[in-house]
């Protein structure tokens, strides 16, 4: 009987399968920020690499480990659950596994997302040296240097960051070193044009391990691939900026829409993701026979047909929506979409930039009213807005 990687399932049975691959040194907990959203529409499977989390190192075959070996273990999981085809997203080494699967098993992979990953992770000797270090001194020997690679300085002291470093220290030395061996031999640069599945590439703009240039090489090499660079995030961008990355993944893996019933179902999923369950539940509770057709119309048309289109990400659609609402003076609706913009991953600073742009093209009075609505809404959402005393001649406050 085949020994399987330790894994966890979330989401409704019978939903389209989505496999999530972790990065070297982490456990399946690295995906926790994204699972609630992704499990709305997919049967989500997270797994631990050999020797990481709950996976024993003994799942590896004898000899030097390769990415092909790790990909085979993922296929074993899919086979165990009866999944002939699945979507796949992976972080760093997890992304490399996904690229290998898409290249060598295109009949199994529906679509792919690579987060802070690469076609080649540096010189092989560096990985050989790290593998040797861990085999002789343990994963604690690399733990002190890891936070600076995984996280920005402002996030490295957070509870979530500390927990992930704890997973690294707890990893089996032989399992970690075997994964280093796999990275040492991995080089897909010449094969990128042969990856034919829909692909999303995500980069952390402050990632020192796989800088944005690595992501651009992937996106330029894989036909039709999309690229998202996430500001204020290092190597584990999905952990530091989960709203941005999760929204991009949800859109990339979103359900294909055809037919009114399917459009309504897809629209309701996106509507809840963007506006929040509480808002949608209120709208549903207040629906009458008089408004039912309109509620059905906006769910199918606005949310099921427009917001589900792949041509723009949700962040961009939020920017456009806020601009249109300010231009037409729909300030009550603007408050709702300021909240939606936060949910879609825009920062308060980025929302302010949108309203500044609006001020140029829609006029100062419109922007003045919009800033008032946005500031009130941000405070209601718990965003701390630092007061600034413009009468202080020192400029310190």
C-alpha cells in the first residue's frame, strides 16, 4: 500500500479539486490565511512535504530526491482521492512541483499558480551546502537567517511568522535536506514555453529569495501567464498579504461561467467574497417580490458576468468601481465599495490614491465628499488613521 503525504481537506465534497503545495521548511499551515476563501468554491487539499509537518521522511524513494519524486507523491494524493484532474497552487518549492506537473502531466493539471517561485532557484552548490549543513547541524542552523528571507522586517515578529519558523525548526533534518537536493537539480528555464495550462505567477516585491525578476522570467516564458507583484511582501507573500494573494487565486481558479443558473451561482460566490457575507445576507433578508428580480439581475450580471471575468483582477475592478461611483455621486454605494476594496487587498493608502486621481478628473467637490465617506468607512472598519495637525508649524504632528 502506498504511503501518502500527510494532508488535510477543506471545502465541499464534490467541488472542483484544488491542491496547495507548501514551501521548503513550512507545513500545510502556511496556507491557513487563504483556505476559508478558496474552500468556498473548491475541495482544497493541503499537504506537508516529506519530513515536514505530519509527513514522514520515509515516503521518499531511495536515492537523491528530485522534484519529480515530490510531484509523484502529489499525484499519489490525487489518485487516492480519485481526482483525474485538479487545479494546483504552490509556494516556492511547492510552485516548482506544480510547474513540473503541468509540464510532464498536462492531462492532470487544470490550471496553475506559482507563488514566489522560480524556474531555477540559484546555483546548485548553494543548495548542496545547505543540505550538508542541515544534515550535520539540524534545521536550527538555518533558522536564524530564515525570517529575513521569508518576511519583511515589519512582519517577522508577528505570531504567524514565529509559528512558521517553529515549523521549520521542527522539520526532520533528513527531509529538509532531501528537499534541498531536489531544488539543487531543478531547472525548468528551457521548458517554460511547453507549459500549456492557464498560469498565474505571484511575486513578493521585497522577496530576497526569489526576487520579482524570477517571477517575470516565469511569466515571460509560460505562454499566456499572468503576473502579480505584491507590494510589502517577501518570500511568503500569501502569509504577509493574504487578502491580495487570495483574491488573485480565487479569481484565477474561479468557476467557468455559462448559462443563467451557473452565472447566478458564480455571481453569488464573488458577491460574498467582495462584499462580505453580512452584507449579502442583509440584502437577501430584505428582498421582496418587488425587488427579487433586480437582486437576481445584479447577481447574474454584475457579479456573475462582469466581476468573474479574467481580464482584470479584483483590485483593479475595485479601483474602477470607486471612481465611477464618485463620478456619479453615489456616495452610499461608495462606502460599501471602500469596504470591498479593503477585502480585495487594497490598502488605505491605495484607496486614497484612487480618490486623489478622482479629484483631478471628477473635480474637487466630488473628491472632498468621497474622502469624507472613505475616512468614515475606514474608521468603522477598524483602520487607524493618524491625526495630522496642519496648524503645527514644526511639521512634527
